C-alpha cells in the first residue's frame, strides 16, 4: 500500500512542479525536436528530445537525465534547463526511461540509458553535435543513472554483467545536480525505497555492487565532475558524501554549494545573475 501511495504522490508532485517551471529563460533560437523513440518500440518512456541551435556544428553533446526518485517525472520537467544548456553551446538530449515500480527497476533504467546513448552517438551529427565530446548530467535520482553510465563506459566487466555490448566511447565530464548519491545508505526510508525500485533479493544481484559507488574501484576513472547543491537541498549531505568519494579516488571535480533554491534549483532557475552556476560549471568541464 505504501508503495502505491508513494507512486501516486510522485505523480502529483510532478504535475505541481511542472507548473512552476519558468520558461522565460528559454530562447526561441533553440530548436526542440520532440519524442524521438531511441529504440523504435513505440513506447513513450523510450523517447528523447533534442535541443540545439541550428547554426554551427561540432558542438559538445550533453545527455541529461531527469530526477523523480526513479518512480516519477519525465524529460519535460528539464525543458528549461535543456534550452539554457543549448544556449551555452551544447547539443542537448533529454532522455526518458521506464519508470520504476511496479514493473520496472533501476537496472531497466540503466539499460535504457545505454540504448539511448548509442542512438545519440549515431545521430548527434544530424543536430550539430560532436559525439567525440560527450557529457552526461543528472538531477536527483538521475545522478545515479548518469554515474552508472559513465562507469560502464570505463569498465567492460560492468558492461558484460549488465548484458551490454562494450562501449567504445568515453565521457568528457559529469554534471550532477542535487544527486541521490548515497541511495544505498542504511535507514528504514532508504531500505523501503530500494525495495520499491530494485527487484527482490537485489543485494545478491551482481549488478547492484557497481552502484555502491564507494566500493567501485572504477570511480577513479570518472571524468571531470561538477557537483551542485544548496542549503535547502534535501540531499545536501549526499553531495558531500559523494565528494569525499571523489577526493579519495583522485577525481578532478568542483562543488558548488550556494543559494537556497532547494532540491530542484537548477531545473527551476538555471540562470542566476547572483551566482551563475552553469556558466562556471561549463567553464570547468570544457
């Protein structure tokens, strides 16, 4: 019963939050190509949107994964963020995945990202993107999927365990906003969440160990990483937990902790005159 309540609550929160997104930050110069199915199965959860400015080519590619606790939200929530990042020179791909519970799991979502990225690499040039300069971003739970994808690109054994073909590409940078970066922590709440979004006996599944990031030796192979949080982010401490992991593994990174925009700060307000986080993040990553 509690799982169903959480699912319904997530859907209601999405409807409310979508109405709060400020589209005044969007530019009409940015073209949006909507609802491309990256598998070809007709499923809405296997679609992506592309944001790009028509002029120019060989732009860095940014793949962005929305949040929503693995169980709710979709790519439309990140519309303004994607538009702004396209204004900053990226060809942006906003990716949908199959939402967890009751049928799908986080493992299915990682598979979806794998398949989406392969489509993106094959097609990025059609939208002015250079797949040789590949970046990936995530918000909240999307950070788990982004980090997992980046790790898999560095680890043939991880690809084999997940049933993927080996990846012949690498990432130039990670941008993680208010990330759920310690979702395996021990607590009643997080135990409940994991039981909702993972299959039964998930701890015995060989795929799960790759997601316990502090025990994944390939963390040291991550590219430049930007962490974003703020004082009102409910996952504020998790960002600092993950930063310690990056420090211990010698990963070049930068943490931005300023303001009080809350857990969806960059999604609601990606542009700020007081503290231009995205400008500084892009300078660091590129």
